[in-house]
C-alpha cells in the first residue's frame, strides 16, 4: 500500500514539474526542459512534496473563495 502512495506521489510531482517547465519555457522550446536535479529530489521526497503542494493549493483555493 505504501508503494502505491509513493508511486502516485512521484507521478503527481513529475506531472506538476513538467507542467511548470512547459509554462515557463513554452511547448516549442528546441532544447526542452532539463529537470536533472529536480527529478532526483522528487524521487526522494515525493510523498512530502505532494502533500505540501496539495495543502498549499487547497489553502489558496479557500482564500480565493473567501475573497469573492
């Protein structure tokens, strides 16, 4: 069960990272994103990173909802 959570966390973090690189450098970047060390960091800390990202996203959405 823990391995499933770890694998899903890795997939989520890699998806968010590639989404961020595409947004920053554009989809037609001839060199392409070279995440290198970020990928190694994700492999080690994926569950923590996923939990923090989901929590911060949730807090931001609640804050936006309260402002409206």
